[in-house]
């Protein structure tokens, strides 16, 4: 009985189907890799935005520390943007407390512009801290009405889909 069973080669009716499967797999894989690359770009953009925000926070603490060191001249820090440093403050002879306030603001804004894209900051009295778009328009309400001291740091998030001004504001309080 076994003699009657001959092994016959099995002829496949499917030819070229494996190549089609491979091509479809490559297309699906390519689409998946493109999606992964897109996620990586979004992740980098968001982490850069978080980095800029942390720089703004560090900068706001820097000027608060400078103001605490020169607390007699709090008013000299308000709404000021000096255009040049006071070189006497960097010498052994020193400078007055008011000159130190102006020097601090100049140095602080120089550092703002070096660590933040188009970075600039302002110290003011403001009852509504979440407004303003730049140093030119900080939207500070002023000394009236018992408004607290506020530090506002502005920059442009240049890696955002559409570059837009960003702001970090922190309330110092009524006094240092």
C-alpha cells in the first residue's frame, strides 16, 4: 500500500505574493517611522520651551536676589531699562545704592537677552500679573491701589510653530 503513494511535488498556485507582502510591510513601517520622527520633533520643541521657561524663572529669581541685596532702593528698580552699565559699580571704589540698582537692571537685562531669545525683563507694581507682551507694553498698573511688586520676563519662543511672545511673571509681594 505504501508503494502506491508516490511523493509528488506540490505545485504552488501563489507566485509573487511574498514580494507584495514585503512591499506593504515596508510602507507600513515607513509610515510608522515618519510618525515617530514627528513625535520626536514635537518633543524637542516642547522641551526647548520648557528650557526657556526655566531660564526665565532663574532670571526672575536673580533680580529678586539683587533687589534684596539692595533693599533700600526698591523704587529704583521699578520700570527701568538702563542703556549702559555704571562702571563705577564694578570697581573697588563702588557706587551709590541707586546706581547699583540701575547697574543691576542693566546686567540683568543683558543676561536676559543672552539666555532667552529677545529676552528682556521688567520690575513693576501690578495688580494683574498675567498681562503685558513686552518691555514696551508690560501692562503694569503702577503704585496705586497697593499693587504688589512683580517681576515680568518676556521672550520669543522661536521654535514654536508660530513664534510668539512668551511671559513669565512672579509676584514678589508688597516689600522685599
